[in-house]
C-alpha cells in the first residue's frame, strides 16, 4: 500500500519548499534538477510534496470558507488563485479553472439526493479539465528547459497539450489510438499545431510508446503520470469544496467522477489530504470519492470490488465513452487508497446508461461528452442499489464538453427533420400531415 502520509521533515532535495516523493519507498528528489516521472530507486509513482500545506485563507478569500475572493484587477481567478498549493506563482495560462457548479433541480429530484451539483469541467478553455493540469505541467516543462512535449491520449489531453504547448511556443507530439478519438478533439489537436501520430492500438499501448520515448529523452511526457499535471487538477477539489460550502454551509458528502487513468481521482484525494494536513478540513468532512467506469473498460471497478491491491490490465476495452476507453489506469496506486480511505466506491455503467445520463444533463442545459455523463449514470446506479442514500449531498464531475464528441451527441439527440422551403409546409409538418385541430383553426386565420 502506498505511503500517502504528507507530513515529513523537509528533505535536502527540496527546492523552495517543494520536492518529489515516491509514494512507495518514500525517497525524495529535487523537483526541477532533472526530468523524472517515477522513482529512481523503485520505479514507484512520484508525488509533489510541500513544506507548507494551504488553508482556505491562503487562497485569497480572506476568510475560512468563502467561495471567491473580492474581485479587483490584481485578483487571479481559476487555477492560479491556488498558487499557495502549487509549485509556482503563475503558469502558462489561457486562463483555466473557475468552472461552474450547476444546480440541476430536475435531475436532483429524479435521483433523489438532498443536493446535487454538477461541476462542469467542460467549461475550461479547451473544453476539458486537462487544461488545469497543462497550465502547471507546461510551466514545469519551461523550468526544465525541454523543447518537445508529448502525450498519449484518448483525445482531451492531446487537445490541451497542443493548446498549452502552442501557447508556450514548444513543439508538441501526440499519439492517438487510430479511429477511437472523438472528432472535436482531433480537430483541436490538429489546429493548435500538434504533430498527431495515429497508432493502430488502444490508448494503453500509445502510453507505453510515449513512456519509452520519454525514457529515451525524446520528449517531455505530459500524461497524468507526470506528478505536476495532478497538482493543477487538485484545484478542482478546492473549487468544489469552497463553492459548495458557500452555497450550502456544508461540504459535499460525495464526489462522483468518471475514471480512466484515475488521475483526477488521485488529484482530488491529494487536495483533500493537503487541506486535512493544514487543519482546514476535518478528516470527517472529506467527501467520499466515487469512481465510475464504463462496463467495457472497468479495471478499477474490478479492483475495488475484489478488494485487490493491484489493478489488472484489461487488454480489450470498448465503450461509447472513448475518453475513458482505458484498460491500464496508471494512477491506480494513488487513486485506490483515495477511494478506500474516503469511504467511497467504484461502479461500472453500460453505454446505454451513459447515453441516458447525457440526455438528462442536456435536458437541463448542461452539455457534456459521454465519459462525463458516466458520473451521473454511476450516481443513478448507486442510488438504485442503495449505496448512496437520499440524505446525501453529491457533486458529479463532468469532465468534457458536449462539442468534443459531436457524433455521440447527434446519436443521443433528436434527428433533424427535413422540410420543404415553404412556411405552410413547415406549419403542416409541425402539426402533423393529417391536419390537427390547431392546423385547421390556423388555416381559418386571416
Ligand atoms: N473524462 C474525460 C472527458 C477524459 O478525457 C478523461 C481522460 C477522463 C474523464 C478520465 O480521467 O484519466 O483522470 O481518470 N482522458 C485522457 C485523455 C486519458 O487522454 O484525454 P482520469
């Protein structure tokens, strides 16, 4: 089991109060002296650690829990408002974060929980939460002086990397599973100037290749295996806690989120651990992290259900939610303790349940891509199974925008109806051809 205890004496390797620590053996490393993704000693995952962990007041809100600082010209909103919890004061920013926390009263009533909010990360600059990771990750890339950035991607990471890499003036290279990436994402990566390599394999194999390229010094890896990506993504957790508290006077009981590589699960858990460490959050107030996967790509769910310490790699994966079509969640060693220690769980949902949830969100004006809707589909399933009770305050994370996957949206939505170029024909069509009472009455109008 990973050592996820944060409090330790500052090691010599620390640079300005920041260092990297191995979650398996505890070895510490200087954060910016060399490119490093995993532990030199045991190959375990690395995590950023700090001399000081933040309280809510450190986020510039001037109080214990207010949601947002007073606005003046010097106030940075979004990810960099949380600089006290990040390795730098500012980054390569578009800017990102400060996404809405929507009320969805009809869905809330339908699912039968006390409060339901949707944290819509699709409202970030490139339309997904990946922007939060890239603003920090690309800043670190600059610090390290690398010149080529790379990632494997189911789509959103590639779009964000292309945009942020372009902004920083760095070359970007993305490896995509051929034919399995939604159209909007490929278009973004292409237009923002990434070199796109399509591999005839699934995402997990693309990531294997990018890791090999990174190990050979050919590129700087910006998948969520990179610990600094997760530092940026922590800010989702800070925003949810602040805003939910400001609106309800409580912290949410549960956060439900889609899981692919399990980076967000790990990042949210880290945000909560840091706030607990600083004393800003009572251990009993930490939301239960609840992961959702598609039935055709559910290795994390399998591990949680079997109470296993390790996640089995699924070689064959399939789902309409292509963003989470992943069989080897590389952040599992960070995310599994997060699910377990917060009292959360993991659940798998079918593609039909995902599409139904996508429609239900869209009906309330919230447009998300299929992977995002998995969170709501999972909540529905857990309510039906009695795992989530009616008294709970729940936040579902929706990770990407509807326009990312226009084909899935068109399939889930209504079909366009062809009509003649004629007003009467349009009215007749709307009323049904046989001529309804309304149509007959209308015909009598002058
Ligand atoms: N939702 C969306 C829309 C995603 O794009 C991803 C991951 C996830 C959820 C899963 O998040 O990996 O932190 O558990 N997309 C990556 C990509 C893999 O390449 O865009 P996770």
